[in-house]
């Protein structure tokens, strides 16, 4: 159902919140009274047309997580854009990550470089701002172009998730640099190349940069109506290699050890772990052989979604126990490869304070800021696990991400940049949370 100040496209229910401009303008005029003259001057420097041009340029380059050439081109464009900040921009080589192939071999995977920008590391207040340059759309995806769905609504790969968010981050930081408070704020920007595939090659970098930070902002897209993601569950991805013994299915099947049956048995037992606070999804089994051969090889792929650290520990223990049980009962070997790469992200007291500050800044700009829990995961999970308060949906308003219907509400570019800039300035005024 549509709410005041929001339009809903009935063909695309997610496409919400092309603002009722007169209503928004009235709220903005009323709220601006709570801004100082300095804050108003800083926010007035934000140029939405320039931001939109950046998004269009960046989104026209395919930067799927596996497209190393596209990622390299995007990384260089971003490095050039962030050179407008008074700090050091550098491209960081990815940490090696591994993947289990369908034959059970473990191979290294190549990832793109990550962009890090460091500004005033000696400042008394240090912040972390993160984003990602990769998208879920591979180099051969049919979804490569930009389309105006209606005035103010742009469809294209990564326009919301998160090339629009990167434009918001940069515009906010450029505005803050025009503030008298700039000298008291130091920050690191990290834009990684592998967020959409779990940040395996950037997780250590995130943890390193999070160290000592007072707060963090991440630029995943907000929901179309501006709602932010609050608490998040965690995620663990595992590939379980089952190795049995082959035999002739008719002559001597008793001499074989059926890896496919063992993997299926394990999948059923893992699924039975699903309960309140934990979702388990056995997603795929690779393996098998000819019909007359007892298969000696199978790989089970499974995803866990724990809602708490306690439930994550339970899932980890049960996974090890069940793998040992299957190995014993089926008389074969079971090897587990993977980890809980995204720990659960609760709303702790520090995060509550940061959300409250963002809400207050939104009110000063005529924006109603709310948040709710989500089952999705992102780099905000990793940052929170380092003990740093984080709001991880400071990006644009948009929707239908990870699909060919992905859209950006373009008015939210300047809107969200103002929100970020004001949040950072008020963090500086308060000297943190």
C-alpha cells in the first residue's frame, strides 16, 4: 500500500519512493532550521548531476566478481575519482582464496585488487567507510545497459548495488572536506572487489582497517522507502568432500563405499538442524558415476544462516559431529572446506547510538529514518565482528538488486550524500559516539 510521499509502480512493487517533491521540499524547508549555517553551506556543495554522471560511467563497465579486466578498469576509475580527497589512494592485492572444484581438487581463485584511501591517519577521530566495486553480473551477462524506467528511476547493473553507493560516499566525503571540522576527522575508505562472493580476499583487510575506528559506514543500498538494514544474521558456506571406494554395481557392490549416498545422508541430517535462529540449506551435490559403478566421490555444498554467535557455534559443532558420524557409519572419509565468513551482526549499544545519530541527522534533513532486521549479509557483518559500530545501508534508495530489474531512485543520490556528510560532521562535533 502506498504511503504519503511515496509512489508505487504497480508493475514493479519494489520500485517505491519516487518522492512527492512538494511534500519533501516542505519537510526539508522546515527541518533546515535545525542545521547550522556551516552545515548548510557544506551540504549545498553536493552536486547530484555530477554524481549521476559518475554512476552512469561506472555502471556501463561490467565488474562482475570474476571479471578481472572489468574490475581493474573500475578500480582505476575509482582511484582517479577518489584522488579528489586529500589522502593517499592505493590498490591492494587480494589475499589468496581457494575453492573446491567438482572433482574435489582445491584451487586458488583470482580476485581483483581492492582500493584503499587513507586520509589524516593522525586525526583524533577515525572512521571507516566501505563499499564494493563488484557486481553479481558476469562478463557474459545479458544485463549490460542502462535504461530509464521512468523519470528519476534508472535501471542498470550495479546502479544501486553499489555504484550509486560509491558515488554517495565520495560526494559526502568531498563535502566534509569543505567543512571547518575536516581537520579533526581521519578516515579510511575501502572499496573491495569481492563483496558479492563473500569478501574472502578482503576480510583480513577489513579487519585491519576496522582496528581503532570509532564508527563505520557502509554503502549498501537502503530499501526503496529509505529503510535501513538493522541486525543481520550470519552466513557460512561449506564444501564437504566425501571420498568412498568404487566397485562394480552388479559384481561386487558390497566392496564399494557409496560417496553419493553418504553425501545425501549428510545433507538430510544437516537440513534437520534447521530451527529458530538457524537456517540450513544443502544446496548442491556434485559427483556420481556411471550406473554400473558405485560412486567413490561426491561434494556437498551447504549454507548456514545463524542469527546469533551462539547459534553459529552450535552449527559449527554439529557440522563437525555429523561429518564424523557419516564417515564412521558409511566407512569412508569426509573432509570439510569453508567457514562462517560473515558473523552475525546484532544491534549492540554502540550500533544503537550510531543508528540514533543517523536518525537524528535524517530528521534534520526532512527524512524519516527507520531500520529493520534482514537475512542478508555484507561487509557490515565483518566490521561489527571487530567491535566497531556500523550502519551498513548508507547508500542510495533502490531495489530489485541482483536481478535485471535493479533500479536506482536518482533523487536519493544527493539525499543520501547529505545524510552521510551530516552524520560524519556530527560525529566530529561529538568526537565520536
